[in-house]
C-alpha cells in the first residue's frame, strides 16, 4: 500500500502545483513509482507544469464516471521511469466528483504505486474536500506573507478536523536578503504561528519560471537553488535527515573582511 | 471600596445587580449612576433579573426599581422577595470562601469554565456561556466569545470577546497579548498603532472608566 499525500495551502499561487511536480519527479528519480493526481477540475495546471498537456486523452472525471478504465487515463512521463500523471478535467467543475469517489480512487492508486500525490486546488470548498478525501498525509505550502500564513493556518485547522493530523510545512519563495532586512516574515515567526513540523524551505528562484514554461520541473536543473531545496525535501520524505540549506547569499571578499573585523552592523 | 458598591453580573439567566451589603441606598444610587451613565445607550432596554447581595426592604427595592426603570430605561424583571434574591442562600458572590479569607471579596469568582487544550486556528470559533480557558495559542483569525472572562495560557493573536452579554467586570488575560481585537461588554479596542516591540510579560485587559486597559498582572520580573 503506497503513501497517499495531499499538497494543499488554502491560498492560491503559493506553489502547490510546482511542489507536487518537483516532489513527484524527485521521488521517481530515486526509483519510486509515483502517480500525480491533479484535482483542480476546471483549472488544471499540473499537466502544463509537467509538460504533458498534449498527451491527455482521458481525465479524472472520465475515470470516476466510468467512461474509461484508470489505466487508460494515466499518462506515463517518458522522461522518467515510473512517473505517471492523472490529469484533471478542464471542461467540468469541482462538483463533478465527490469525496467518496476520490477515496475509492486513492485506494486503487495506492495499490499500484509507492507514492500517490494529490495536487489540491486553492480554497476550502468542494475542491479542497475532494482532494483531501483519500489522503493519509498532508503537506501545507505557504509563502512568507501574512495573508498566506493566515490561510495556511485555516487549512491546518480544517485538516486536523478531518483527521489529517501532523501536516508538514513547506515554506516557498523565501528571499533571505529580505528576511534579513526585516522586510519579509522569518521562518521562526511562521512556525510559531503554524506550529507544525518543517519539511522544507524553498528559495525564490527564476529557474521556476523557466521550468514551468518549459514543462521541466526545476528539480532536474542542476544550477537551480529551488531544485536543490526540492531534492532535499524528497530525501526527507524518504526518511533521511537532511540539514536545511544555508540560503544566505555569498558575501564578497570585502564584506567577509568587514564581518571578520567586527565592523559590520549587527541586529 | 465605594467603587464596587454596585456590580453588574451576567449569568445564564441574565443580568443581576449585586449590591454591597454595608452600603446605604444613596451610595448605591450614586454608584449606579456612575456605572450606567457612561453607557446609557447600551443599558437602555436591558432586563435586570433582580438585585443580589444587600438585603433590601420593600421600600428600598421599590425605590431602586423606580430609579432603574425611570432614569435608565431598564426593566427589573424579578420582584421583591423572589427566592433567588435572598442574600442568605447559597450566594457564592457574597459569601467569602473559607480557605481564601484573606482575598478581597471582589477578586474571587466562581463559575463554569470551558477548558480548551489546543491552539485555536484561524477560522475557529468558540462560544460559551461561562468562562473560557485556552491552554494554547489563539491564532489570528480565531474568535472566542464568552459570557464570562477569557484566560489564554499562550499567545493571544486573535479576537476575544469577554462579558459578551454586558458584563464589564469580565477580563481577558494572556501570557502574550498581541490581539487583533479585544472586546469586553460592548467596548471594542485594538492594539495601539506602532506597538512594534512585543511586550513579553503576561497581561490582563480590564474595563476602567469605560475603556479597555491592558496592563501586566504580575510583579515586574
């Protein structure tokens, strides 16, 4: 029986789909069999981010309605062994499936795969309820912004109420120089409010834009810091104890000298 | 001491006015005036179940009832000689508890408390007809509404409404007071603008002269 994980956030645009794509790809690169499920019916994006949009024939709603078999709807990503995608429907909406159907689907998929990862839509309504229905574990994604943290807190409350205890946190799009200047929330403040375990901290990275548009998850790009962070997240999911990356930017020689002689301003 | 000759107490049944035993009628009347005048609009139309505490004579009861009804627009629902008005019966407020004899009368309160052992998250709402104790934090977006007082054994970042049915004696206490909003009775307040530095000592919010005042309740550490 594979692990069933839902990636959720509450707030839109914080990086759920990006995280799902990268974690899924990363686990597949480590030799696991993975299926990614896009539950954002009507606003599907996971297929685009994975670069598989022109291979969609059947989708999640077709499977649930019995129009096709599950096998027929799964798209095999040819670049990696054992990475599959179950896309959402684009011409329907979130009332096309219900939580019981999602639970049944989750069990079916968990029989075949090591990891089943559900990409949850933004919000707290039917889409969210569908996405969490079959999940056994949750990853909450947030950005270091007050509004995102507020929504993440709401989501954690709803997850706990549904029996998904101990969700793990990914802080996405962090800019360490802004944090140091005090212009951006720091990690400790966020954990103070959200009070869940930290799974990963992903820096803001231009490579994400590039990777999304090309359909190649950043985890495959060597130079991408975000990709490196996701690689660490994958190792932690697999049980390894990986120290958090030092995201502070490299100081030039002069700055290092200044620090050494204690001449720089300390907070 | 004269200040607390008259106390408004909200209970499950409604509002009671508790009168200090030794006070004479005139002191009581002037205290009523001091308490009610600043919030006259709020009290108008309110129902007072009865008086408690000081044993009134029939004339005193009638006099007070008339003042309350004519001057302040409230209604006294109970009548003289009601069973639950008897000061001698199991009145927790007027009887000094044996083991705590050295504490001043006003600072001891006995009621029904709801104890919540969890951190309240954004969007969660607790409503209770009594006191509320939270052993955990109250996150921004969380809401507590209590008839009595609210005690938070953690960081208070949300909205708390104590004394929700008009009890200005209710208080809100927290280890770290960083509220979105504080409400006691019908008074609403928020943290002063620019309160950037967080005050790390436990504080209590009480109503003083019609305003909510937040101050530490432990000696300076």
